[in-house]
């Protein structure tokens, strides 16, 4: 569970997750936007979208995950893969680049074929173009993704109408790409409009509406609107507690986002209180030995230290070390990092 997350409704028809660089301390907001894995286009009836008002298949609109459950402080689990030699890293990057180009070529062939067979305005053709934008965004080619998405918004609005759920999704994706590109004001303008439209079209308790509200809160935080971000994140937590099942992981994620927003706004007591609740709930939902619980414990220890509660921080860090050694092993990079953190932050008398 990451300390701060931003969901991206990416793209019109598909789902998945892309991790972003993690913040190292609670006050830093980490924004991770989710995008779907690229896939061949499917008929419109079979393609679920985030902003979905259809009950045809009896299922709720799918939720988008920000991080795929990656751990960020310290590094536990899948992010700590080690490369023995720098040359290995270069080889991995080169291989990834080649795979990206191969996949882009495949997606472009699919898009061309779909447009030829069904026409450029067919919803499936629009989705195939969105898949290309998804992949470009995933590999950091944001400007190219934005160019496609801007045209997709225009075309989707013209073909489907401004109130169609897929148009909401296309607009939300463009806003998220603007955010990634540092065009925060433009992102906020779109996200505010998307939230209003989602509440009107889908209802205040729709999962798509909840996501739109959480994304806007993240953008407010980025733009320095700290109090607005905290207020909106509180609403997101309350909404998810009301709408989702009691133990839904998205509620924990929402609390983590609230804690991050509180740190950004110097609301230290509320941030720590929220993180203490996250740890308690994670232990109950996931169990003491789950990596998310280990992450939550490490994050809270860090927060105690940042708040000047050095003894509490040291005591909890000792637990983090013991649990890391038991679950991951003494030589695991995360365990080593936990011990180093303890050495650099000895307990001091609290006043």
C-alpha cells in the first residue's frame, strides 16, 4: 500500500496499473496513475469502462488501481529486484525499449485495421487509439499520449455525445496525462468538470465518481491547495467507507491519501491518527505478516520521527526490523534499510 496514490481512469475500455516514483517521506505526495495493459480492441458490448452506467451484465463499474500493491517505504516485495552489474541494467532497459516498440507497432496495426474495417468513428476504433495512448503514457512518452488523447476527447464527444460514460473516461485520462506533464492547472480544470458531470450522470456514489473526486484531491495538493485537498480527501474516505465493503482495500488507500494530504498541510496530528488507523485496519484485513502491513508499520514509524516522537519512532522501527528479518531475511535489502534507518534515528527523550 503506497503512502499516496492517484487513480487514473485509463483508458476508455481497459484497466491496469502503472507505478510511479514513490515519495520517501510522509509529507511528499506520491501520485501513481493507473493505465490498462494494451490489448486488441473488443466489441463495445464487451468493453467495460470506469464511467459505466450500464447494468446489462449485473456488475458494478470496475475500479482502477493505482499501484498494483507495490510497497514504497521501505522497499519490500517486487520492487527490490537486484541487478548484479550495471551492464545488466542497460540490457534490461534496451530489452524493454525493444518490447515497447514492438507492442506499439502491433497496436498501430490493430488501430489501422479496425479503422479500415469498422470506420474511424466506430467505438472500437476509438478504443484502439486509446490503447496506443496508454502504452505511450506508460513508457513516459506523455506528449505523444496527450496528442492522441486530445483528439480522442474531441472525436468521442462528437461521436458519442458529451454525456456518454466513455467520453467522461477520455476526459479524465487527458486530465491525468496533463497532470503527469506538469500541466496542473489544465488538469484541475478538466477534473473539476469531470467530477460535476460524473455526479450528475452517474450519481454521487458511483465508483467512477469516487475516483474522479480522489483524482481532483491529488491535483489540488499538487497545486498547493492544501486545505482543499484535505477536505476532499476526507470526503473520499467517508464515501468509500459508506459505498464499499468494510474491508475493501480501496478504503485503506483512501486513508493513506488523506494522511499524505494532511502531512502536506502540516496537519500532523490528523496524519498520524490516520496512519495509526491504517496500521490497525491492515493488520485486521491482511494479517500481521502481509507486506502491506509491514509497509504501514514502517510508514508510521517514520511519521513518529518526523513529528518529534523519537522514542515511539524508535520502538516501532525495532518492530519493523524484527518483522523484516522474520519475513524477508536478515540480508534482504528492505531489512538492511530498516536497520540503517534505526541507526540514523536513535531514540531521544521526548518533551
